[in-house]
């Protein structure tokens, strides 16, 4: 991996790598580990699906009453890792996180399968529930509530977030663990690049 072969903008390069991972037939190439931390700095991580990558950043959607959303409200910074083992590639992203507005959230929500839209209403994400039957009952209630409706409305507690990157690191595996690592750091409206030791 040579700097001259990479885009000067790491978001465009990430987008290209995502497209290559999809073309290679990888299942869920947009799956990423998202790390957040609470106000005391205690970290937690989970898998999310990226649902948008553009010049502004990387987007994902969730229940805004979930643990991750609570941590982002207290500490609006996150790190994210995508890993494509068959391609021997990894991308790390660090940056601040901002909420998407309801218009953007609704536009994505309408694209989701009906079952996923109903599940957004049914699941009190990250909260304790008595058993599986409670979750299924809540889903059936949502199904009944919105039966016959032209559209399932956007829940007031559900929406999108955007990671606005300050740092993007591209990693490509090489023999003898002499991996290639290129780190981009935001410098105003531009990016600085540096090669890192593996």
C-alpha cells in the first residue's frame, strides 16, 4: 500500500474500499465495531451497520435511549473499526459524533424493511426485559398499532448519528507482520498523511 495509490481524502478511500469489499462478496461489509465511552471514560463497544458514508462523515442509526446513545450524549466522541479479513484490510476512524436531524433519520427509516421499523418501536434497546415473550408481545403490539397505516412513523426516540472523523487509519496486512499503516489526520479543511510502523 503506497501513499501515491491512495486518495488524498480518506473518506473517498474508505468508500472505495467498502465498494471493493462488497464486490468481493463479503457479507455485511458495512459492519463496524463502534466504541463509545461514558462521562467517566469507561468504554464499551458493539457492532453497528454503517448506513452512509460521504464527505461529512460516517452514519449509523439506533435507538436514542440505548446505552450507546446515552454515552454519546455524555461524551460525543467515538472510534470505529471496519475489518475485512479476506481482503486483509482494516480501517480505523476517530472523531466527534453529531445527531442527524429527523428529516435525515426519517429518510433512512422509510428504507428499512417493515419488520425492522416495527422492531424499532417494540424494543426498549439496552433496557432489561423479563423474557423473550415480552419482546415478542411488544412487537405484536406495534404490528397491531400500525396495521393498515400507509407508513410506520419514525419513533421519537430513534434516529441517526454521524461520526465526523478527525483521524482515519488504513491498514493492509503484509508478510512477517510488517503491515502497511497510513494515518490521515484532519488539518482544517485538508488532511495530513503519515506512514506508521506496524
